[in-house]
């Protein structure tokens, strides 16, 4: 039985990337050694990290004056590194869910934090609108896609201050204007690579402006100067990321990724809205994520939730259980998700409807 992987992360990767990564684990570049055991300082691996950085810049059309870093520690470490490097007195944050809240908590250790808006009043089921970004802060921070609640911001803010974004789960799913950002970061385990590497796009001339001492490993300048090689980097996820970037480019880049994301989302949201048993959890259609599609049983069919989970699992659906804080179901449709898997889930929902 074919498995359809809707896991929220670690998540689906292109099959050819998995196969090429596996080959590299066995024999890297015909060296007779595994990519797991070659020196990260050797020319063969240096070529990997150089290509990964170059593809990052090409695919996202990153302008001159920015560095692309490959670090460890996940986006959670970036919640600390961002204010460590950029918060001198005050920063503004948009609160749209769990990951925003975690970022806000860390930032409060470095200065004053202004929460410009929040959707906590409705369990983060919408993106706040009509808020004002203060002009007297060091930066404005937002999370572009909220994996738990299924909301997404698909625009680049026009801001009076530098902008920073956690794009862990929707990077490379659409074009972005990098010039509008001081820093973009994210864990790679959604749209880029296996877990273990974190990407950071940082504007070079924004670094080194705060007055505090920054520990060496937490200082962006360290990694800019060291080319992501100050310490041993997570070599396997970087190698896999390079292969994914090759795949994205070959498929048509972020414009094609966006087209596919819209096609998948419209198909699944269309079924959620049509089906008598289900309803979406995001209250405003324009806020619905293309990456993480969240839905629940309608109140009158709530008792069927466990039955549908069993029904779907028996038909090869993997990872559709919703986050424990929301419940219901979550179909994560990242770049590598084939349309046929979304069709299979839709057919599964239709079959279940007919049976009840």
C-alpha cells in the first residue's frame, strides 16, 4: 500500500533527494567514503556548502550584501540569536501562535518587547490585521507560517523598521523580496532537508551594531566570517539541502513551487468546505496556510474523529493527526508533496462521508 506522508516535520522530501542522499551516505562523490565520514574542511564538502549557498541565493534572488548561513540548533536557537544580535533597546513582535510566543519569550531577556497584535483570543485561528509597526523599535519580527494552527502570511511587509521572519515551514514555497528583510531564518525539516540544520539569511551590514558582548557561537559575524564552518557543521542535512535546492531549481524554482502549493491547497480546502462532516479551523480564508491545512469534524460529527483517523490510516494517510493543542487533523503539504497524495486524501474524505 502506498503511503502518503502528510507529517508536519520532519516531513516529506523529494524521492530523488532521498535516493541521492542515500548514495552519498554509502559513497560520497566516488571517494569510497561516506559523506558522514569525510572532513568538512575537505574540498569535496566545501564544494557542497558553496553550491548550497549559491543555489539559495539564486532561487530566492537574494541581493548582494547578504550571507546565507547553515547552523545547528534549530529555529529555537534563533529565537535567542536574533535578539542577541539585533535588539539594543526595543523590538516589535506579531504574536500568531506557539512559535511566535517562544520567540517573544526569548527576546524579553534582551530588551523591551512590544506585541503589536495577537490572535490568541481565538486560539490563533486568524492573522491579525490593521496593526501598526512602531517606528521606534530595532526590528519587527513575525512568523510567516504557523504549522500548528494552519495560518500563513504570504506577503512582505512594508515596514518603517528592519524586518525579521521565521520562515521555517514555508521557505521556497513562494517568491519573497529578501531586500525587505534584515534576517530570515528557519529549521530545514519542512521544505529543505532532514532535521539538523538551520538556515539563516542575514544582511551583513546589520550585524555588529548592538553594544552588548555576544558569545562567539551566538554571534552571526562569527559564522559570516567562517562561512558556516567555525565549528563542524551538520554535514548530512547540508548535503541533502543542496540536493533539494537542485531539485527546486530543476522543477522551475519558487514560482513553480507556489503554483503547486496553490493547486494542492485549493483541492483540499475545496473538499473540506464541501464535505458535510468536516470544517476548517482557520476563520478567514485569506489566512489559510498552503503548507499546513488544518480541519476538524463538525460539532455534530465529533464522535467520528477517531473513526476517520483509523479509516484514513488504513488507506495509507500518514501524519494527519492535528497538533494536541488544536486537535482534529492536519495535512502538511510541503513542496515535495505530490498532488496525487492530496487527491488520495480527498477521496478518503469522500468515501468516509458516503459511509456516514
